[in-house]
C-alpha cells in the first residue's frame, strides 16, 4: 500500500521534459531510451476536461516506436492521482481494460504504458468533431459505426450500473437541492438566478423515476455505453482511413441503455464548450432523416460485427430509444454539473444548462403527445 509520503516524492504535473523522457524510456526502451533530450519537445494540449494532457514528441528516426505520445495525467489538481472508480466513473484499472479492448480491435488509441496517476496513449493526428462536420453524411455514418462497435463489446463490468447511477443522483439531489439553489443565488447573475428557480422547482425524483420506467416499458437495449456523448470525446482523423472517427476518453463507460449514447449524441450537436461567449453551437439537433441515416449505419455495423439482432433492432425502435436516451442525457448531465462534486457557477456554462433544461421540457411534451 502506498503512503502519503510516497506520493509526495512523485513529480508534479505537468512533467518537465527530462521527467517525461525518463517516463517514456521506462516503457519504450528502444528508440525513446536512446533519444537525447535535445531532440524532445513537450507541450500541454487541449481536450481534457477531467484530466491533464501533455504531448511529447521527438525528431529523431522513428521505426520501432512512435515519435509522438500522449501523456494523460488523471485529474487536474497538479499532483499525480489515481481514480478509485464508482457509479459515475471507472477506476484506472477498469479504464485500462476498456482501452486495451478498443485498441486490440483497432477501434481506439493504443496504450503504451500504465503508471501511477496516468497512462501513455497513442497520439492520433485528429481533431474533435464539430457540429458542422456532424451534418456530413460520411462523418455521421462513421460516428454511428463507432458507437455500434463500442456497444458490441462484452466487458467485465457490473450490469446494474444504470440503476445505481439513478439511485446515487437521486439521493444526492435530495440531500443538496437547497444548498445548490442557495449557491446559485449567491452568484447574483440573471442566468444563475433563473437556473436556480428552475432547479429548485423541478421534482427531480419524479423525473428520474419516469425516465427509468420508460427504458423498461419500451424494451430499450442494455449494452456497454460510453456515457459522455459530448463532441470533445469524438475524434475525426485528419488523414483518410477506413474509418475517420474514433471515440476516446472512456472514464464513464458502463453497462447502460444504448439510447443514452445515441440520443445524447443527437442532443450535443446544439452545444459547443470551447467558445468564449456562448455554449450554443448554432446548430439544431439532427432531424428525422439524419437520425434515420445514423440508425441505418448503426444497425448495419451491428450486422457486420455478427451481433444477433432482435425484433427491437429496427430503425424506428432505435429512434425511440434515442428519444428516451436524449431525455435521460439531459437530466443526468444537469445533475452531474450540480450535485456531483461542486456546482458549476459560471454564468456562461449555466446558460447552456438552462437551454438544455428548456429543451427537455419541450421534448417531454412532444414525447407524451406521441407515445
């Protein structure tokens, strides 16, 4: 067992070039171990909301080992951490299982090393998916195929995680609702005040119970799911390949309802989290024709993978699952940003949550009128 003093001796993040090269050489012991520090460049890169990311590159000959590797540090505190895992996120060991399986099948970045507080990952020449790109038919099909591949996995994870997440979020919102509303009101911003009113007036327990029952009533399929459908977790490769899309960041992978991933992906087109003045992307969620194209590609990939399809594996039923999943995605995302850890109080971010909850109310009315 590691003591607190052991952790104090470890280097803080971000790593210096010297420490990063030493780390690389302990896993990649051929070309990297023979690389002089003068040939190495290291820099911070964007894309990690939960973790800290550093890219290390070398300019000498690369034949046996990659010339660029992503160093992922768990957490953002500045010290090496080790996620313990729970209902909402996986432990570092569980994440390693997912990464290894995805990489083995050629569906995700390779893992070159696991160390206390992080891992070494293959660096993909890619960028995160944009809302505009998601309108392109070829990109939409590749995203659908990528989700189908992930959903086809069989992993040694608990099968009742969805129920556990709903229970934990429900208990948390009951315990912290008044505190959250008070914290929001203290911001003294119109957006925070409006969101506080919405948050305090909603019967979260009833909404969570209603959503949970919908999944059961409509025979929604349970699969391995990603659990975080925002576009920052979807890479589009800059160079052409068989599939230009790769899902990344598996911290929230679990057994859950596949419609949450699909409906969440449809919903997230409306948002962009790296803009300075708005959380809205300016794009609407996919229309029925786009959803149909997505579901066609998804089901075809399942067939190609040899999955046995049931009577519920149809385009219409998958779109229904996505409608329910989208409603669930909105509720869970809002609760993750309020009752999980500290409530987000940035007015710009709250404007996105408020827009999302208004959309929830509209979608719920539509759903009740048609089902």
